[in-house]
C-alpha cells in the first residue's frame, strides 16, 4: 500500500495543476452597469458639486448620512453628520485658512467597474478650488431594485498624479488588457 501512495499523490498533484494555473491566469470580465445606472450616479454627483459650490455643507452631510449611514443608529448618524459638515466647511474655507476654498469647477477623472460585477462601480472626480485641486472618490452599489446608492465617499489631498497612479486606480487597466 505504501508503495502506491507516493505515485498516486504525484498523479493527483499533476492532474490538479492545470486547473489551478488556469484559475490564477483567467481574468474576470469587466461588466459595466446599465447606462441608466451610471447616468443616475453622475447626476447625483452633479447635484453634490452644485451644492458644494453653493456652500450647502449641511445638505450634503445629510445626504451622505442618508446614503452611507442608512443602518446607523440615531446618535451615530448625528455624530457623523456633524463631522461631515465640519469637514466640508473646512474645505470651503478660503486660503490662507485652508488650502482649498471656494469651488470653481470639477471634472470626471475615472469611471471604473469592479471586475466580474455589474453592481458595484466607482467614479473619481477632481474639483478645482481657489487654492488647490481636490480628488474625490465615490463608490456606488446597484441595489436589487436596480437603484443606485452611494456606498462610499472619500477625498484625498494627494497630488492628483500620485493618486491616479496608485495600484487600486490602475487595477482596471490590468483587466482591460
């Protein structure tokens, strides 16, 4: 019995090897969400930047809580709303009090999709302020009823070239090859 054990193990190892190699080299396909879903997300961002330009930080903070914090308890919602409002107010402070200041415009830098899924995607924007630009990242989830919901929002003070060259931002390029 021992005499056959080693050859059987070798044969099993060789038999499963092509499967593991193909699993490691096969890339998931990029599936885009429906154009209507992406258009709805872009419209949400147009409204957000319009409100930011108008200085409506409280409205934006409430919207962020409604989108991201729908499952939070009341005290967590209130605490985070005040934190978001305060951070947005700081962004809008004119130099020299802050590096950014009043919003002057924005552009869409990147639209990327989670490989293998048509229900999660990201929009990355750059906003132009009187002092400096700011990078914004928004991640969206397409709910079972096909409505789009903001799942994450973040902004970065990094140099835009550094930010868009991070591995996370370049992941989409690897899947498109």
